């Protein structure tokens, strides 16, 4: 294996580590955890809300020309939504979620 291939594997692993939050959607799939952390009764409801927001284009920021001008997202929209819900439900500050 060449040095470039080794470096490529290192970079891919580093990016995956940076983009995986400590609490992700898959971690709270149990209905009791879902109610505790988000106030929403089950994970299917959360998935439906996020899919509806994605279809409506909420997660893409466009300028007047219709071009994508927003910042790139590090987290998946599902995980961003979960973090917002957790922060609101539990009264956590941004430092607590970070």
C-alpha cells in the first residue's frame, strides 16, 4: 500500500469521526428514550418530520438566483434536528450539546 493510499484512509477515518455526533438519531430509536430526549413519541414521527423538511427544501439555503449559497453541513439533517429537539426539551446550552 502506498503512502498516498494510507493517507487517504487516514483522512476518510478522520472525517467520519468528525461528522459523527455523540448522540445520533439511531441512538434514541427506543420510544422511551425518544420521549425523554425529544418529547416526540417515537422515532418514526421524527423521521417523517425530517423527511418533510428535506422535501420542502428547509436544509438548503439559496440566494435570489436559485444557487446554493448556504454553508456546508457537517451533520446530517436528522442529527441536527435531534440536537435542536434535545436542546429545547432538556434546556441545554450550546456548550452542553457541543
